[in-house]
């Protein structure tokens, strides 16, 4: 997962940072598409998430994702 698009004081865009208080889910979604079979609970839940989450939302969801990681499809 990667946070994107924050601008520093000089106005230069930097990838890897938080943009307007949200994190991109694109990298995590790409990972579950590549690594988990269709029908796996973690894959289905991650793909159903919004494309951007606040850091608080992301952290609140992590315990559920860890439980789903141990499930079998």
C-alpha cells in the first residue's frame, strides 16, 4: 500500500506520503489480486474497500484483515 501525492513546502509532489489525510489502497488491491485466489475472504474484503482510506480507517481495519489472512478459500 502506498500513500500518494503530498506536496512539500516548495510545492513539489512526493509519492509515498499522505495526501489530504488519506492512503491509496491501489497497491494493496493489486497485491491481493496477484497473490490470493478468487473467493478468498481477504481478497474479497480488500477489493470491496474504498480506493482511499484515512490512516485511522486503515488501522481500524487491520485486525479484521489479519484474521481473514489465515482463512482458506
